[in-house]
C-alpha cells in the first residue's frame, strides 16, 4: 500500500459529530486522501446491522482538515457499503473506524457498530482497523493516545493485514498508553443489563445499562488483562465465526 497515494475511508458508530471521529481523522492526516462517511446520528450497539426497507440519504458536511466529510442516515455498515458504491471515487485502500467512545474489548465486539463497519471492510478484502478508547464521555481526551493510533495506522499501511483478518484496537483512558500488546479477546458476559423504571402513568419501562464481567480474570493473554496494565490491546479478528477446532470432534455426532 505504500507505493501509491492511498484512499482512506473513516467511519464510526458515535455519529458524524463525535470528537473521536475527528481525532481519528487527525491521526490519519497526511497518510493519504481521506474521506469520512459516518452515521448522521449515534448508532452504538448496531453491530453489522444494515438498513432494509427504507431509503438512505447522504449529506455533505464541512471538511475535517483535508478530509471530505459525509453523513448517512443509517448504520456504520450502511456507511461503508454506501461509501464504496456511491461516494468514493474508487475502492478504498484502508478502512478505519472510531475512535469509539467506550470499550469494545472482550466479547463486546459482538454488539459493536464500530467493529461492524470494520467487519464489512474486512469481508470486502480491505485492510480494516477499529479503534476504541475506554472512556464514554464526549469530553474524553484523545490526544494521549493519538501517537499510538497514528503508529498502528502506519504499520498497517506498511505491512497490510492477512486476508480476512481485521484489527480491534482498544486503548486505556486517562493515560498515555505504555505501548500495545497483540492478544486475544477475553471471554465474558454482560450482567445487570436493564434498569426498571416507572413512567408518569405508573407503567414500567426498561433502560439498557449493565457491565461486562470478565470470565477469566486470571488470564494474562487477553485484551482485558493488558488494558488493565496500561497497554493498548490489538486483537486480530475475522468475520468467519466458524469454530474450526471443533469440526473434527463434532462431525461424528452430526454427520449423516
């Protein structure tokens, strides 16, 4: 990828106005021609959802530095699909998603709109990387992690990624990361997911809350472990969810 002028597509799931999106565009500045195509409104938790049965609209926004900016009235995956088919002048060389406001470590990737966009790019054979900062606030300081984000982008530009493999990068908040560690996603689950309230009429309604529980807190080879040590985690991931190691053992049970 280093032998030509790159076309870099940037998206997110927090919406076109999110500070993390601007931070990522700044980290990618000067590395190629940048086009930002992000959801018009926040789309967290949309995973790889696509819009079906209703029209999508594209709107232009003021540039972010040298980057052209568009919003889409849909999901992060919609943004990638529309960008490649109607907005970009050609197929992008690199797709970047984020910087997400909040963690996408562990099995949270299942729900992530940030990573849904990354998986869409990966399935299209485009090197794709998602970035997340472990801080939900819109006032989060992205400057402390900017050198690391920029460095990871440079590495992917220089070396590419294996076929059908993308990166899920999570970054500790409130500190300059000590470095980055390539590792696996921690196994875990979400608990206390909904808070019950009553509306003015006395009818109950529910609000998504919850927290991630690490099922293997003693493991030292996971993203949750390295994030707790002050390092960014780099997890290679793939859209192929086949449990390949189980095929041989399960075949005698189900083959007919």
